[in-house]
């Protein structure tokens, strides 16, 4: 398969400066970083490709060779380094020291990038669960306890120093290239960089010394979450083998259970209230169930169908903590569909009455104006 041009990989021109090359690679490395794209093979490929391109273009000698001979400069029996196999992940992470300036990069991406001699901290895999919430739960925020079956290190597993790398977690590899002898550090293949290997494990543990255990994890769900939001409970995913390993995370996907009578629109909640004809004419009071409890509201005499009552701050809190939405009550006047003889006579008589003639005054907003108001 023909290799993609290194300049193309980084999306830069052949005349790009050293700073531009670095900047382009930094962007790629962040975009395709495996921590941000778990289990995404394409992203991993792009991540490696970008690293390979940067490895060459950031080095004046290699860049000059590449500009003259293209990929052929590093192919063939003398190629070594990055001919066929490309770079492995550890080589890539060891570049990060100069790309991201020392340890600054460490926090965001799980402790990589310290630079120099270090043992890889193996991280366990993440686990994913879904949590279904009612609108009422979303309104208040809630602590949910869920049972998860996660891999944990079995009691009684013992470790010994890896004899292949003597505990350093790295193996030095010397290759001869047309650019000279190159020494690169690669992750120890025996211990995956941990510096230690399992010595003994109890019965029931898997090949990595792990067993599956059921655990109740409590998840603090903040008020105002929305469908599709993903929360992270650090360290409650699967554990990884080894004394220095860290556990993966538990990723919690929020699902919203549709409410029977309430409709959510961002932080606002809409509710259809039906009043009968007499109530609309004479006025009344009604009890309405909001997400935070019952509220008594007054329906004025002569209330028109379509009127919207706004209960300020009775909606949902914003997850970004910019205040709380409103609870909007849409008044629907129920027109009777069946009448007895007496009622029919009454309404027939009233039909001609001046009080029954529609007469919207200027202060009564039209339906369209109300909709406009609602979204402004
Ligand atoms: Zn080793």
C-alpha cells in the first residue's frame, strides 16, 4: 500500500516552518489521542501516522532526506525505524515531552508525557452503564446506587521484577539506518512496560490475576442533566494487573424517562392544563404538579384558551449553573361536546348576546405572539 505523504498527513505545505509543523502535529495528536477515542482503530491509525510524519519532519536531517527521496529514504533493508512497522504507542508518547512542554500534558490524558525513564502505568478498561432518570430526579439531582460487575485484582496475586527489562519497563533497541545508528526505547514486550510480572495467582483468577466482583457504586448525578450526557466515575471501571496499575473509569450514560404529562424543552417545562368552560368564564384556582412539588395557581375570570402562565424558576436548573428555567402552563379551555336540552337552549340564546361576541382587545396577544414570547 502506498504511504500517504507526510505533509498531507499533517495537513501542511512543503514550505511549513518548524513551528508550523509542530503546531500541526500537536493538533493531530490531541484530536486522535487514544484516550479521547477509545477502541477507535481509525483514530489510532491516524494518531500513529501523524506521529510518524512528525518524527521525520521535525528532524532537519530526516526531513532533507525525505524531501529528496520521499518514503524511499527510510525503506529497504536498512530502513529499520519506521519503514514497515511504524512507531509503537510508547515511542509516540515519548515524543510528547517536547511537543506539549514537559509534564503539562500529563493530567488530561491519564499520566502520559512525564518524559525520561518511567514505567508505564497500565490502565484498566472503562465500563459503560446507562442510568434512567425521571424529570423529578433530574430537577433535584440524585445519588444513584448501581450494581456493577467489574474486574478487580484477586487477593493473593504476587508479582516479581520483570527479568527481561530488569524492572525498567523499557527495552533499548539499536537499529542501523542510512542516517546512522539509532537507539530507541520501546516498551518491554514481556511486562507491557509495568516492570513486573505475575509470580503466582490464586485459583479462580484469570490469566491477568483478575476476578469479577459485584460492587455497588454510588453515582452523584447533578441536577439538570440531559439525555445523552455522559458522566464519569473515576476508577470504578475494570482494574488492571500490576501493583502500579490504575483502574479504568465507569462511564454513565444518562437516559431520560419521558414524563406522562410534562414536556421538557431545555430548562423549561411545558404543561397542558385543561379547564372547563365554566371555570374559564367564572375563574377558579387549580393545583398543578410541577417537578418540585404542587403549586396552586389562579385562573382569572374570562381566561382565554391558549393563555400561557409562566411560573418563574419552577423549571429545571441548568447543568452549567446559569439559573433555572420556567414552568409554563398552557391553558386549554374545554368546549363541551355534548349538551342536554336545557344547555343547548341556553347557548342558543347566548349566541346572539353581545358578551359572547369575540372581541379580542389589544392587550390579548395572538397565538403567534405568545409563541414568539415563549422562545425569546
Ligand atoms: Zn519487562
